[in-house]
């Protein structure tokens, strides 16, 4: 492996920022065991502590799964309420556009939101739900095109499409 791809550590070449399997590293048995222990621990501050095991942990896991299902059902119900609301046709039209948009369609999406007076007539909660839908569609489009789902930029960069839409919609 070229030296530019990694550095020597304990006699092994390491590729930074890659999972162990992708880095092609074969760990000694002691290192593999410590890696396994680390994977079975949760981080609490600066100390790693073993994850609890047993019936209480299984019960907590089932409760968390149930809460996750309830949350997803609640989000689906909110989206359905938005799609069944007074601006259903406009929202469905905007959603159809967002499902087909490509990387170069940011200015078009911004113009559509800017021209949509009906968005300003929506309640703050409905605008927040619509902004969530827009954010999901942008993230999915970026992933379809091989990019990271989110790209917020750094201070000093011009605002991204999502940031401009958020400001246009009056969501802070």
C-alpha cells in the first residue's frame, strides 16, 4: 500500500477513516478481541461501559423498537394529513417535481417555493412538515446521485437550496 494512503501503527499499515474490513487490516487476536469488546460497549462521556445484558436490556430494546414504530406511524400520519389538507393538489404537484428533480434543479425548486403564495397561508406546523418533506426529497436526490445526503456548507459559503427554502418558508 502506498504510504500516502496510511501510516504505520504497531507494524501494520492503516488506512484512515475506513472500516477495518475495507481497510484490509488483519488484526492480531488480542486486537480483534479488544475491537469486539469496543463494539459491544456504549460510550458514556470518556469511559466505555459494557452494554447491559439480560431480560431488562431485552425489555428496553423491545420498548425502544415499539417507540420507533409509533414515531414512524406518527410521521406518516402527519404527512398524510398534509397531503389531505386544503393545499393537497399543490403539495402533490411540488412532491412530484421533487421526486424527479436532479442536482441542477435547486434554483427551480427555490423559484417554485418562492412563487407559492399558498405556503405562506399554511400554519407554522404545516410549513415545518412541508419543509421536512422538502428536506427528505433533497437528501434522497443527493443519495441517488452518489452524494452525501446532507451538505450544510461552512460559514461564509453561499446558502444552499434547503437553507434558502427554509428562510423563504419562514421556518427558523
